[in-house]
């Protein structure tokens, strides 16, 4: 539900649901990181950093387990999610050294090199201001959500 709320631009609902998810599963770094991102979106940067720090702590507790279960690209993505872009980029460079002609690795490295936390927040703020979400009743029992520019 939180991810659906996020994807449809209901960032306040997504934030509310992420906080509940943390209560239900306090060892899941993903929920802390998403909460941090959403708090930053609402210009609550000090709180955002606290959630990112908690996410890094939760991640660190299970890092060895994650390494045992996944690949380098997934780990790079996880490090990016918790705000460690340096470690993420190091892993991607190592992966490319192992497979320098694999276009997937090169595309992923370019995407991560282009990633900017600030740019992500800026784009999400743009979504918040450009689109107006409204519910309209079409005289039936269902509601239609329209996105108006």
C-alpha cells in the first residue's frame, strides 16, 4: 500500500504507511530509507537523516546475510538506498571490471553515476506541485481519480 501510494503521488499517505511498516518490522532498512526520502521531500531534513541513519544501522546488522543471498548489482542498489553512494559505485566498478563487455553492467553504472539524491527530491517535489489529484463522483458507486495538470 505504501508503494502504491508513493507511485500514485500520495506521498503523505506513503509516509504514514512507512512509519507503520517500521513499527511492524523494525529490522527492515528499506522502510527507514523510504521514510527518510519522504521526510526530505517535506523539508524535514533533520528527521530524514535520523531515519537514514537507522536504515544504515538496520542494514549493517544483516549485511553479511544479504551478501550471501544476492549479487553485486543488488548489493550496489541496497547501498544506494541507504545513502552510501560511494560503496555502491565501488561495487559497480568492480562488477564492470569482471564483465567489461556486458552492456547491462555498463547501463547500471551509468544510471547510478547519474543518480542524485537532491535531484530525486527535486523531481518528486515537481510531481507534487504540477499535478492536482482530485476525486470525482460519476454518479456511480466507484470513484475515478483524475490527474490534472
